C-alpha cells in the first residue's frame, strides 16, 4: 500500500546475506579490506572502463561531493529546474562546493536539451562579475520518471565538453534507466562524457550504501579527501562494499530495476485514460505521475494507499513509485482503486 518512494522498499536478500557474511570477519578499516578492494575491479568490468569507486551513506552526499570536485566556489552548475540537487538536498551542493550556484533550466518531462540550456543561459555573460559555469548535472532517470536515450545523453555530454564543462550524472535511479534502455552501462555514462556517476543502490534494494563512480582518475585524490572531511568515509567500509558487490554480482541491480519498471508499466497501463485519469509524463522507469480527479487523492488515502501529492497545491496531481519488491497484486489493487475512485 506504500507508493510514496522506493526508499521505503526492503533491502533485497542478496544484500542482507552479503552484510551478514561480512559481519563475523575481522578486517582492515578505511577501504583497506578485501571487499572494498574489489569495488574498482567489479565496477570497471560492468562499465567497460577503469574507474575508482568510493562509497558513501547517502545519495545527497554522493551528489554534493562529486559536484564539489568539479566546481570552484565561484562556479556554477547547470541542472534541470526539478533536479534533486536543487529541490531536495537542502542546499548540500552549495554547501559542499563552498557557494557555487545552481543555474536552473526548464525542460519538458524533466529533461534537459542543448537548445534549452542555450536559451536559459542566453543572458549569462560569464565575465568577472558573474559565476563561471563549470559543470552540467544530469538526472537519469529524471525526476518525472522519464529516461534519456543514449543519444540524448551523448548530445548533452558533447554540448558540455564544447564549453569546457565537466559532467555529473545523478544516478539515484540509474539502474532503472539502464534496464529500460537495455544498453551497456558505459553507453549511458562515460561514453556520453560523464566524469562522475552517483550510482544509486538504496532505492533499488540496497541497505545503506551509495557509490561515487569516478571515471576521470585526475579527480580521485581530491574526492578521497573531500569524502573524509565530510564524514562519509566509513571505518568498517566492508559493509558498504559488500552491499554494492552483491548488487552487481549476477546482475541483481538490473533485475531489481526491471521488476520495478515492469510494475510501473502495469500501473500506467491500467490506471491511465481508461480509468478516467491522465498520465502527466511518459512512464519509462518506476514512477507514475497522474492527474487525479477532485477528491480522488483523499479517497485513495482513505483506502490506505500512500503516495505523494505533486505539482501545485490543489492540482490533484500525484506521484506513485513502484519499488523492486512491490507485489504485483498491490499494483493491480491500486490500479483498480484508481479506476473505482475516478468519479
């Protein structure tokens, strides 16, 4: 009955088993354990390129520390106006960068485009009196549940490179995007010009670990120090590493994401126009945004369904998130309840 967020999902069995298996061991601390030493190799194999992986406890920390390594205090980060780093991180990017500015760009269905960026920044001179744009932050999948194609990502990466900007990818739901695209993970990251990926695991069946996947080796030492200074370097790092290794081994991360995506697709198929409601955005990952009828949000909550209101107050717009472990029967019941309460 809980459709507020995939943060509410359980940790998947593979992750719990990995943490349990790591618990009895005595191991070196601060990334010197065997589990942590495996991270670079395992992620490099998955992404098809040598990379360095540093774990943190939250997606906010991953985003903010990554951006701090890309942008000076007098710099600016271009992002979508609905980006998590702007709307939901309590100023963490500004804090960790020492005051860098977020430059907001509108875009349909949560997506940035090169043309949209150019239009939004048309009046930005970039002289000594203004912040200096140094990075582009892309959210994949987006805050509206849509997914950038590989070609769209490549176009954004090329646009940023042509201007001397670095590229950060907020991948809180990166697994959902890759599962939807059916592409190689490298095609949706470093091959598109991404310097650092915030690799989300907690929403996808993880327990308490996220990762910064660093594709540019020149950034590694700086991020190591920033991570320690921020209190995000766990002494018993084997537990974070064990979770991430368990997610990647055997493709668990993609299996979980595909299950969540499939549930959202089922919900969208049943709870769409035939049920008297309107889809606000294409359903490509695991989020479904609906324009409900007046009084319908209250009716659904009275039936025990949890979800977030979206959009302007009184708009009756709502977001429903399907998690990796949401039972198919719960998705069907929600769809039927939406149909029954649509008036």
